[in-house]
């Protein structure tokens, strides 16, 4: 058998050894699914704390079932390490490291690059490497391919295989998890695509779309999140216009949703958060400049979404003015700092920017989030209220709802607050709305 046939055979009989580089919100759930499918799996992470937790069977990701992780570790099928020499043992390597933006809103692919360099030192013949981290079109072939070939002395397509398969993780989603979310795979050559697709078919209970190249797979991921970014930008602009016209934007959206074709509902809010939607469009805008093209629609939606935390503070100021209260010195309670409901993830959360903007205006700001007791932002740690009491609510001048957590008793909030600015329509079912204003 040639190398391709040997690797496909290992995948089919579950003797392939799998590695996942980066044990965060994408990597750890993927590692668990690989191990659940019967593959011996090794997770790699530079943070010793995560390595220790995994090896002790302790879960730290919301979408991973605690007992599953513990059982897999106890069975010896899943382990973690910070030692990249174990790459030598692998037949499949998935790279699931962060791809943030730098201070100039340009792609920071340093984590991808450093991971590729480490992998290249120990890469052996017959291995397939798959990048899952969201990035700009061309990364797999323009960055990873030369690093892996030069560092290992091996030839892609002959000695090893390379593909891109974008992560699709929606933290807190009760229906779609890693296992049942359809996958897109684009390899460097047909053999790489076939092998990567075979691995994901062996692990996931979902459809696998085989793209013609890594660039197609990279671009489709950008399209997914840019689509959401732009439509949320439209919803936010509609919210601003509707407020000026005295129209309830939430009712407008509910009415529009009755159309059975040609419309998908997106909702306004205090801005965009999470690891993908606020960031990914900038990858495309940055790459498009190489081709002397400016992504006008994408950049415009980004401007609208980025302006929403300031808009929230502006609206809050007008609410406080009705009570003859200036922003400076007012006591504000922000409800929810997670970037979406019912999760403990505050990456890029607009609530943090809302709090920052309030504090710049001299407000005294506290927060309560049933999932997050403290957060770190721009090097500073801010502790929240440990519980939501009647005394806390009555003491503040304004409550601002920035995350629609279902664990919050909104009847209790409404009954004990002077006034509430609800930016997420979390209190839509309240009968008494005298002290509630919607975004």
C-alpha cells in the first residue's frame, strides 16, 4: 500500500493516532469527539494549566460533557501535553489555535505560524495536517505549506498531506455541537481532501462538503461570518432609525419573520462579540487590499456594529436626563457580560466596551452575570456582583441589560429597579413595562 492507502486504512480501522493543537473552545471539543470515535488522541497546548486540567479529567469548556472527558482520560484514550515531540506519534494533526486581530485590525497569525513551525520539526511521513483556525484565504498554501515542507524536509502530496477545514463552533447552541455540525474540507490536492474528509466522516455525525481547494474552504468560512456581521449591522441600523421614528424595531422584526421566504431574522444589540463574527470580516478586508479592492459593505457594517456600545451609552444618558441625572456620578448596573446568552464566554463582548464607555463618562458601574464572576479586560480584572439582590437593584440609577441570560429573574429585576434599558429585548414578556425602554 502507498502512504495514502495506509493512512486511509488507519482511519478506517481506528488505529490512526490523532493530535489537536490548541485546547480551547474549538480544540477541546474536537479532541473529545476524536477520542469518542475510538482514536487515541493527544491534545497540545502551551498553557500548562489547561494540560493539567485535561490530564486530571477536569473540563473547562461549556460544550464538553464533564463525564465524557473524565472517562476518556481514565481509559487512556485522551491525554494532553505541551511537548511537541509527541507529534512524531501522530497520523493526523488538527491546528485549532486563536487567530485574533492586532492593534491595527490586521490578522495576527502568529499562533498558527508558531504551531506550524513546531509541527514541522517532528512531522513524519504519512501524516495529514489540517488547519481549523479561521483565517484569510491563502493561509494554508501560502503560510503553512512552505513552513511544513522546509521544516520537515518532506513534500506535500507525496510524503504528507495538508488541508483546511474551518471550525464551526457555536458556544451554548443546544442543537448543533461539534459532532453534528456539517463540515467543509479543502485539501492541497485531491488526496489531501479525500484523507481529511475520511477522518471527519469517521468522527462526526454530519455531512462533509469537499471543496476544490483550501482557498475555497477558507473563503466560505469568511462568508459565513461576514453574512452574519452585515445582517446584524443592518438590524442595528434599523434599531437606530426605528428609535428616531418612535417604532418598536423588535416588533418590526417579528412581523417580517412571518414571511416564509426571502427573509431571515437578525437582531440588534449593544454590538458584536465572540471569537468569529466581529473579527473574521477584517481578514477578508485585509486580504482584499492585496487585490486593490476595498470591501465597502463589510467595512460599513463593521463601523455600525463597532459604534453600538457608544450608542448604548448615549441612549442611557438621555434616559438619565429624564430623571435629572447626569452620566457623571450615576450608578449603573450592567446585566450580562458574556457575548451571548447562557454561556461564560466574554471574548470580544460588547458589554465590556459599554462598561468602559460608561466609566469614561464618570459613571459608577457594577455588573452581574450568573455565568461570569469576574473578567479581564485591557489588563484589568473587574469583579461583578455575586448575586442579584433587591438592595443592589434599588441602589442603582439605571439597569442596562446587555446579555439576555435566561437564568436572570427579569420579573424580579423589573419590580425592584428604578429604570431599565433593555438592549436585548430580554424582558419582552413583562406585563408592566413602565420602567423599561428597549434599544
